[in-house]
């Protein structure tokens, strides 16, 4: 149960970061790095959810 809460928190964090890059941070010089960080968070959440569904976590 706690792992699902962690996955949800990671997804919400990544969504917030991605939303900020599409809004107020649109003109930031390092926008690619910020978006890459959000996509890494999405990948980590997917990996955790997959491990939980497979029974490894």
C-alpha cells in the first residue's frame, strides 16, 4: 500500500514539474534538463509500479 502512495507522489511531482515547464518556466535556459528530470521521474514510477504488479516489490 505504501509503495502505491510513493508511486502516486512521484507521478504528481513529475506532473507538477512538467506543468511548470509548459507555463512559467517556458523561457528557462535549461528547459530540456528540467523536462528530462520529469521524464526520469515518470520512468521511476512506472518501474516501481511494474515491480509491484509483478510481485517483486
